[in-house]
C-alpha cells in the first residue's frame, strides 16, 4: 500500500519484506530516495495489509494478521486492536479522531484514534474491501461484496446503513481496482 504524506513532499509505503516483518518507509517525491526506512516496524507474523497515515502525519496505521496497529514515526507502537478476523482495509478519518477498518467477514469497525478502543462494530455485508470518508466526516462509503458487490453509504455516528447500490452489471460484479 502507498499512502501520501500530508505535506505533498513524500509518501509512505507499507512493506512486507517476506521475512515476517512489516514496516513503513518514507519516500521523498523530489528524488524518490528512501528518507526513513523501517518506520513503524513490527516482527509479528502475518501478511501486511492496508496502511493509512494520520492527518497530522505523525502516525501510521497498519493491518497485519488479524491486528490493527498504530505506530508513531519513531517506530513506537501506540496501540493495537485484535480484529479477530482478517482485515481488508484501514483508513484514518480526516480529523484524526478515528480509524475505520473493513473486515473479510463483512464488519466495518470504527476505532478511536487515541487508544484503539471500539466506538462501534457493524456487519454491513460480505468482505468490506474499501472505505472512504464523506465530506465533513458525517458518513463513510464502503465497498462491500463477494459475489454481488455493493457501494454503501454508512452513518459515521452509529454504523447504520443510509443506502446501498448494487454494482453488478450483466452478472459481473464490479468493484474498486
């Protein structure tokens, strides 16, 4: 996964190095050099999935195995949350107060940024592959599906579904690439 830095001068790349380690590398956009390597490094087993940088640029979130981690850019773990299933997506909200996690079992989870505690966890359909926050943070869009894909608009305050659109066309399920 590649996520932009907040100042437009660098990107962060979530890396799984094949030796049961995941890390975030900070890459300069001016010359594509590695500014910092091994930020938010962890040696627990499992494949690295998903990465999101906090809006203030001071922290990064990773999904690895069945856990969600928050690290500062000095490599210090701030918290982790055991999802108890495989995560598909991790996304920090625009004001830095929450992190949304989409799970392979169809749950969408809203975590508090400060300590990783669960604000709500809702089943919204099979495999939550993608989330994006709506304007002003009032709702979240989630791409959900296995055989039939749907785009859903979810109320950010309580996880309730506002609407859903079936994206299957002529028997072929569509989804984000």
